């Protein structure tokens, strides 16, 4: 089923869907583009932050290294006494705040031949410098890593971070530098200078690095041990690899390997430490083989982008709603008058032309439409009024025409048998008027006791003029006949009277005969009428030859001649108008003279009324209901004399 | 009903084709008006192609002839045959007008 949607709905749907797509595209593009910018900035700033931090750590380490290196160098001078060594150690510690503690450990029996241990150790404790002499049977320092490794490698090393129980009792890392003396031209390992740094300050330094809310920095040793991490349980106890094992993360392991190789990179760390997405920046330090990592929580990084997108989405939605309301308002403003107009149109269609059209003052297309509508309504009203008037007038004319037709028909004798008391003759006539008023006429009457006049005519044309002309002709004929003239004289007189004032060129064809009803002698005259048929009783019917005299009513000075024929008992004169022979069937074929004559030949022993009826039926069969264009008028006059009918 | 007009010397030959009845007869009146306006007052009407003529047609011919006469012209007929010729004879038109067998004769006459 097709649901019907109004213009407002369609307009709103179309515009709003376009707008939605545009807004969504803008917000989406903006989100992804700003995210890229933020990511690039984050990488940049993390790189800066890491390098800055690494630099600061490096600067501390390098200071410590240099101090230790210098002392080691000076210890290669064998002239230093025991006290001088102690003094040097103490002074160096006092002058270098970065150094937590410093030891100068000699090989057994090296400085003093009777002493197994010689390892003075100065360290900071409670803001003051404390002293302890390392080495006793329980703590044989020359077996410790910080001593052994540089001794074996013959180069300085940073130890892995460790918890020093022997010295300061803090978490520390130690830089150990071996020093040598030349004895007997031979370079001999003499001992180790160590500089400890407390990892607490490292911890503090890294803690100061605040990355968003939950981001943090951490430091790995050469072996991957956590030197600094916000989670204190990891420090010393775990390496990045044990953590990777624990978290079952091959990715963390691979990142750890890259960190230990001293690389630097900015990588996503999704879901390794927790469910939150994170980025990691790592970089190797210059000294100690350490490497620094900084973790960025992605959602915090993206918070600004998210907020911007949210605001843009909100603005978009608000704009969308405002736009929707505006469109609906505008569309309603357009469609409301249209709806009213449509209602008015229906009302007008149902015939109420007096309806007031809705008052629409807008100067747009809707206003134009309303105006056109108003004009249409007015025109329609005028047209219908005109039509009503015209129709009324036409109906009046038609009704008058009908009356005229009735009157015209009523002046023709219609009562048959017309003269039942006269057995000498029988006369029968019929007229089948066409739809339109025509001008056929016939008449019969006694001129005197023994002379009977019968006539038939056809006025040219149709309509009221023909009807008038016919009435005038019929009246004239009767008046003139009663003067006792012969048919030719009657027609001459009637013709000159009709032609006298006939500007309209109307004319009438006439056949007029006067019969002596005792003898059957018949005088006749013909003014341009088609020849009647003479049907001798028992003989072959034939046309009464035309006289070639013109129609009546055209030329004033015409003389019509009179012919005479004698009828025998039962003979018939059949007069008709061309409505008979020119009656048409639907194929536009004429009834024709020939068909009429054939019919009459086939009719034996006819009587006047039956003859007319037979012909009438034949015509009806022929025309098959086709519209009749002309009056069909027939008159049959049968002479009976004194014989039986 | 159709009209074909041909100018021949000072005469206008009008060939009438089709049926001339109450419906088409007014066309003949209209044509006649044109002839008088263009000054063609000698008109030869060729009726050889006319199939049928009714009393209304005869009346149109009468009216046209009368108008032409008023304009000091004349109307001649040629090529009558069959039904049309019979109607002309019966109605006495043959006696009222100049009728010729062919157009050439009409033009010569």
C-alpha cells in the first residue's frame, strides 16, 4: 500500500536527509582529522618529554660517572696516603649532591699488607655524611657484583639496581670504575671506585612526569629490570620480560627487546596493561644501557577530540532540529493554503460557485494560484450564467419551434376516411415529419359539388422560414382554388403572389389536380414537382410526364399549363415528395425512384390507404432507423366512380 | 461538398463535387459571395461531379443566381447528368437557367 505523504513531509525528508549526511560527514571528518593531529602532537610532545627526561637522567649519570672516573684516575697515583684517600672520598661526596654514596675498595692486602679489607664508604644519611668501613668476614666485598664485574671486564659498569643492605639500606644503582697501578712496570688491578645513586630521586623525578591523568613514565635497566615504575612491587622484582610472561603478551616482549636495544619509537599498546587503549613512547638512554618509557592513555589523549566532536554533534543535532522545524513551518505555510484551495476546488466542482476562496495574500506562486482560481471561478460563474441563459433561450426557441411544427401539422387534414359519405373516390395522405420543421404540404377539398381538388407540395429548405412559406402557400392555394380556375391558372396566380415579395429565394414545388368525381376527368398542373405516378387499375403504373415548368415562388411572370387525363374506375394517382425517393439508409443509399416503381408494380389491386401504408413500411424497412432528413409526404387519390371499390 | 475554381478567360469555372443538401448548401452561398467580391460575375458551374442535389441546394443556386444578376453577372450550368439533370428538369430549373452540355459550349455561349 502506498502511504500518501504530503508535500511538507517530502520536502522535510529530502532536505533533512541531505543535511544529516552533510553534518555527519563534517563531524566524522573533523573527528578523524583532529584525532590525527592530536596523535601527531602527542607523539611529538611525548618524544620531547622523553628526550628531556632522558637528558636529565643522563646528565645526572654522566656527572656521577665523571666524578667516579676522576677519582679512579687520581687513585692510580700511588703516592696517596690512606688519610688522603679518606679525605678525597669524603670531599667528593660532600660536593656532589647527586651521589648517594661512594666507596673506594682496594684489592685485599693491597694498600696495607696486613689488612685484608680496605674499603672506606661514605654515604648520606639524615642530611649528614656517614662513614663505614666495608668489609668483614660476613661481607667480603670483593665477591660482590659491583666489584667483580668491573674487575673482570677492566672497564666501568653500571650495576643492576639492587637493595643495598650493607651500606645505606636504600634502593640504588652503582657505577663502578676499576683502577690500576703500575708495579714493576706492570699494570696491576688495584681496586674499584663506586658511586651509588639512590633510585629514590629517579622515582621522584619520574613521578613528576604527569601524562594526562593516568599516564606515567618508567625506566628499564640494561637487563630489562624495572628501575622506576609507579607500581613499587615491580621495581627490582620484575623485568619487562617476566611481566610479559605474566601478562602473556608476546607484543610486550618484543617491545622490551627493542627498548633494550636502545631504539626509540611511538607505538600503540592496546590492551596490554589493562583494557584501556594506550600509546607508548620509548627511548634509550646514553648511559647505563637504561631505557625510558612513557605511557599515554588514549581515551584521555582523545578527550579533547571527543569533547569537540560531542559539541559539534550537539550543534549539528540542534541545527538539524531547528532546520526541521523551519522546513515544516515553511512547508505548512505553503501547503495549508493549497489544502484550503483544494477544498474550495472540490466545493466548486460540486457546483457551489458562490464559495468564498480562502484569503491568501502571499505574493508567491500560491498567491498567483489563488488569483487564477478566483478568475477561473468568476469566469466559470459567468460562463454557467451565460450557458443557463442561452440554454433557456434555446429551449424557448425549441419549444416554440415544436409548437410551430404542431400548428403546421394541424393545418393539414388528418382525418381519414376524409369523405366517408362520398363513395365516388377515396383519398389518403400521410406525412412523416423529419426532426426539424420542414415545408411539405398537402391538401384536398371540394371546389364545387362535383370537382375535387387535391394537391401536394414541397417548400425548399427547412425550419421556420419553410414552415411559414408552406402555411402561406397552402392558404393561398385554397383561396385561389375556390375561384373556379383550372390548375394551371391556379398555379400561375399563386406563383405570382408568392414571387412578388420573395427576397429569400424560397420556392415551392407543387402538383395540383382537380378531378371531376363523376367522370374521372382530371386536370392537373405541375410547378417543378417530381412526377406523380399513375396507377391504372390492373395496369402497369407509370409516371405522369413532367411538364418542365419551374418551381413556384421564384419568377413572377410565369404561365403554368393545364393537362388533362381521365381516370377509370379504381385508378390511383400517387403524389409524393422527394422525401420518399431520397430517404436514406445508414449506408447513405437513396430509396430511389426505381425501388418505388418496383414496389408499385408488385402491388396488385391496391386501395389508396393500403398503398400509402405499404410504401411507408417499405421505406422504414429500407432506412433501418437511420435519421430522417426530410419530410416524407404521400397522397394517393383513387377514383371509384360508380363502380365498387 | 468541394469547389474547384478555374479562371477561363473572363469566366470563372466552378466545379462542384459531392452532395449539395441542406447541410452543405450554405457553402455555395458563401462561395457566391466570394465570386462577387473578386469581380467574377460570369460563372460557369460544372455539375458533372455533383452526386446529389436537394431542394435546399436548388434554393442556394437560385439565391446565388439572383445575387449575380444583381451584380450584372450571370450563372451558366454545364455537365448535368443523371439525378441532377432530372431534378433540374422536373423543377423547371432547366427552363429558368442556361444549361449547356459541356463547359466549352457554356464558355462559347
